[in-house]
């Protein structure tokens, strides 16, 4: 099994161009959020907390957190924190708008992927997930690793 540093180093190979990197800082979190939002839209008739039902996002994020934990205990905390922010945004969006959350998230998802492919076109390299689908999970962790470095937190 690869270490988190090996995953991050391999991911970095196709993410060196400054424009592509900037696009990733916007689009990767948007894609992560939009996937959570689409999953959040699948509600189960079980209350988790007041006003929030159990939903598919919470179930999937439990497994995602375990995945990140196997790669890096400290990085999994940051990813869990970001995931909870996304869950909170989904909850708020459902309250403040009559547009279905899933519809908003599909729009975000499509636009963010257009941005991603444009960035990789500028880079001149294919997205990493064409090599291994796990890179879809590594992209958000790659960004979080930069936040950790800035804050002096070890991976």
C-alpha cells in the first residue's frame, strides 16, 4: 500500500502549472462539495440531529474518513472537518432555497469538471484519475496537505 506522501508526490507530477494549480484550488473543493450535496439529497427517514435526517452523504463520509485515516491520521482530521463544513452548507442550502440541493450540486459538479479539464489542458497532462480512480480521493487531500504545511502540521 502506498503512503500518503507517495500518493501526494505522484499526484503532484501532473499538477505543476500555476494556472492548473489555481483552478484545482477552486474546482476540487467544489467537486467534493457537490458530490456530498448529491449524496446528502438521498435522505433516510431517521433523524440524526434536530432538523437533519440520516442521509447517504453521512454514510459515505464515514467510509471516506476511514480511507483517509488509513493514509494519514492527522490529514483525516482536516478532511473530516472540511466534510462537516460541506454537510453544514448542504443543510443551510436546503433551508434557504427552493431549488433542490441535488440540482444545484449537479450544476456545480459539471462546471467544476469543465474547469478541471481546462486546467489539465493548460498543464498538458491527463488528470491523475485516468491512471487510478483513487486519485479522485487524493486531490482533496493534496490541497489539504498544502494547508497543513502552511500551518506547520505534520501529515
